[in-house]
C-alpha cells in the first residue's frame, strides 16, 4: 500500500487541526497520549470476546487470574486484589459477588472478624476456567502484537514501563 492509499491517521489530523487553530500551542503530546487511548480501546474490544463467551463481566478474568498467580493457595485478601488490579475495593467487591454467585471464588475467614479478614480463594471451577482461558488470552495478546517484532515489543514494553513509573511517582 502506498502512502497515497494509506488511511489518514486521525491522531495526526487532530494535531494538525490544533496547529491551525492554535499555532501558539504544542499539541504533539496528543501523538502519544491519543494513540495510547486509541490502542487501549482497540485492545479492550479485541480481548473481551473470549471472556464474554464465558459469561464473565469486565474485569472478572483479571480477578481470577490474579488469584491463580497467587501461588498454590490461590488466595488473596480483597485489599490485595484491589492493589494488584489497580481498582477500588468497591469494584473488587462487585466482581467478587458476581464470581461467588458462579462458584468461581469463595471468601473464607482467616480469623479476623471484619471483612478485611476474608481471604478470597479460587474454587476448583474457577481454577479450571482460568487454566482453560489463559492459553486463548495469551495467544490473542500475541496476535494483537504481531505487527511488532520481538525487539520492538521489548522496546515498547520498556518505554511503557518508564511512562507508567513516571505517572505513578
């Protein structure tokens, strides 16, 4: 495909429009931030179907996967899940309720009387679901990154890690 046939880049169009309307401002950060936002939306849409097919709501697989990664016990406290997934404890509570209703997780007491003392554990059904979906998920992610060679993937991962660290601090 020649450059004449390539579709117009909407992010470049936005920056060009701002350059015409406000030439006194540097709109070039949109080239990165706008693209990250567009890529995020496209990735989310492409990654959702296998989870939706299993009846999982947005973020449910993340909870199951975090518990599966937690080691042999496959258990974490709700606050640990919240920190690991970068979502509020309220969001975790909603997800846990949905997953408990499907017998994919259970909340066990660890001897503390309040809710913080609960440990969230994968049930055998939850573990089987994660183990069945994980290869599909990883293959899907690999497919979505196919336009990048291994060196480009590594460099992009490094740059995104640096950006993430700068925003976290």
